[in-house]
C-alpha cells in the first residue's frame, strides 16, 4: 500500500470537497500541493481528470484518461470519461467518442454506463433506432445490477437523449 503523509490526505480531501462545490481551480490547487509519488496515483489522477472535465480542459482530460485506460483497464468509468473528453476536445467529436466506446463495449457487459453513452452519441448523430438499442442494453445491464430506475431517471434527464424522451416516459410508469 502507498505510504503518504497526513498533509497529502488533507489536500486530497480538500480537492474532493472543492470539486463537489464546483470550484475546479481550488480543487486543482489542492492537487498541486500533493507531494511525492502520491501525485501520480490512479485515485489522484481520476480526481484530476474530473477537475479537467469540470474546467472543460478537454485535451488535458483526454490525456489523463488515455493513461488511466492503460493503468485501470477494468474500470469502465475511465473509458466513459475518455470518450467524453474526446467528444468535446478540438479535433474530436461524436464519431471519435463513439469509436472509443465501441472498442470496449463488449468488455463491460454488466456496466450500463458505456451503452448509455453510446445511446447518447447515436441519438445526437440522429441514429435514433440504434440509440434505442444501446439504451435497452444499458437498461438490461442496469436491471442485472438492480439500478434500472436510476438509469431510467438518468435517461429522462439526459439532454443528449431528448429525441427519445417521449418513448422513455411510459417506461418510467411501469411497475417495478
């Protein structure tokens, strides 16, 4: 296990707190105050990635997500963040984001986040039938994880899925 000081722990918790408050600059400053190898540990890099996403520093977010994808190949969240950064960074776009997720979609059959994002990207590209198929795959995974209602609510609130919201409304009234 990593050996790090109480001061590092204080800075890391402060960064998390600032991020929750939406203050990415203060969160980033707290991470800059970390010392030693702690700065390069995956949990710190994931936090830095979230800060860059909040700050809309898409190239930085993408670079960290690329590294984390190599270090944490079993963490689907990293791949979703990488795709999100790719979608918004200059030279990226929906097609690039979708390609990145398609490369790993079969690697995480029990996680709804990747098919959910693929549904969003397809919907934004006007591929509503394909989006619906990906959304069903996400809901199936969520059902297995006993989180279907959470994902249904997320789908109803997701602006990228707005063209499908009328279809989703009846599903939310179905008995559990």
